[in-house]
């Protein structure tokens, strides 16, 4: 049998789409007299993506559904295997995709990607754009949506205790981001964050970890922040006048109000979707995915898919053909954090005819490093006189 092993075709599908714990409760209302936990438990009239907000287990935590089976939540959320509820339907975690911390040195980000299985079409739940802006997420209105507990007893002139587990519900509130990003540091995490004040209107707490801070930028709702932690709070309560000045006397309070931190999606979104990567690496979110900025025969989309620099020519990351007893192999790098890519190994008996079909592959993860994995695809040798392999990388909506 003669196997051709020196010709490797990279395929970019023609149909490229251009579309796009810490204790962390949403308290709502305009004053201390508002204790009705049934308020704000239906979708907000402003159109914020209510159906995209995920509940992890009963009385546990929250997440945000991004599309293509992927959910973003806080890395400190640990119970993510079952009871994952999206728009009223429960799903299980995909065991073939290990929960992945989304981080990039030197930061350690409280952010995690989870994948679900058994996902039918979700006509109400749309793929959610991420915020790749560097300025419009600051000093701007926002809507917070999460599965935290409601209000408990009033603390006179100070705020509210957190409600008990019976008050868990999906609810929303409005707030605004501060005029500058902050450096969040706690429990081994260090990352760039958006921050919101309490201001007696909307705050996060127990059960909202992993929920979303959404902003309407132009005409589009985007995920701008991922809920992680509450700052300067009295344990089990939300205080708009801050923590006690005397730890032994919880009735005395200082002048530093509660605040909430959210992973700033604008900082890390390039690890999740092509348009955010293109905005950072190529200066435009609409950069042509088929172009080859550094002329190294890898298109921009493949540079993203292989986690390489599109502005520095290199062939070292290209897939490699190989032979093993009974198999022809194709080894390539996969960006595990990409929520908008499909990697498919295809085969053909004749590269010139275009008769490419998905190959029956035995996959093997050779190594992992951060957000990438080295995948060896093994295709059995049969009776064909020749066999050509190629990697099809397709951009998903």
C-alpha cells in the first residue's frame, strides 16, 4: 500500500460566519422598606439576556450560557456536574470536556468554562456576544442577573441581611460600573475587574457567583462582567454603609460602602471567541478570517485555532502527518477555550477531486498546556492505494 504523507491540506469552510464563593445575591428595589422577594423575578423589560443566565444546582451558584454548549462561570464554583438549568431545562456536564479555568499569565482569573451535553436547539437562548470594548464598559449602566438569595431582615438605616435558601430565584437589578477597572486579588486569584457600588439598589451575594453583568452597547446586549465576589461586606448581610468600624460591635459602621467585583470580559474575551481575538491581535473585530497577516500560510482563523501569533510568521504549529502500525495520524494543536470553533479531521483518496469526508478517528490527547491541547487523530489504514488527511477548522456562530 502506498500512503501519501507529504501533502497536507488545510480546509477553511466556505460557510464562515461573520456573526459574532467568594460570596457573590442580587438585592433590588429602591429603599430599605422593599423586602418583597417576588420582585424582579421575571425577565426585565429592557431586553437584557435573562434566558442566558444559568443555575448550577439547587442553592448553589450561577453561570452564563455563551452558545454552542458552553457556559461561563466563576472558577471557585465547584459543583458543576449536574442540575445545570438553562431557561427551565436541566442538562448534565459533558464529561469529555474538563472544566477549564480561563486565564492568561501573569493573571490567575476567577473564570471557568463548562460544557454541557444533550443540548437541543434553544430558540430563546441566543449565542451571547462578549464585550471586546476597552472603554464603553466603564462608567456605564449595567443590568445584573443571577440566581442568588433575596432580602432577609432589614438592618435599620444600613441594608439587609441575606435571605435564606428558600429565597433563591433568578432575579435582576440595575447598577453602574465605576469609571476605572480595578485589580481584584483574593484567595489566590488576581485579575482585572469591573466594580459596581451598592447604592441601595442592586448588589450581589450568596448564589450569584458566576452570574452576568450585562450592558447594552449600541443596540446589542453583551456580557461585560462575570460575578465573582463582594467587597467590604458584613458576613451574611449587604451593607450600603460598609463594614463595622469596631469588629466587636456590629452596629457601628464606617463610610466605605459595599462593592461588587466582576471579571472584566473585555480583558479575557480573546481567549473565547474569534472576533475578540481579532480585535486584540489584528486591531479589528471584523478582521478577515481567511487573510494571512504574517504570510506563513496559516490564515487568521488558523492562528486563532492553534493559539499562535498572527503577526509573527512560524510553521512550527502546523499539523503534522505521521504513520503508526495500522494508522495514518494527524497531530494538531487545539485551543480548548474557543467556544466558536469546530475541528474535524477529513480524508480523501484523491486530493484533486475534492471528495473530502469526515474521517473515522480515534482521538488521543498527547499533552495539555494551559488553554491548549495537542491532539493526535488516528485514522485506520484500509485498502485504499492512497489516503489524504486534512484538518477542517470551521467558525461557529
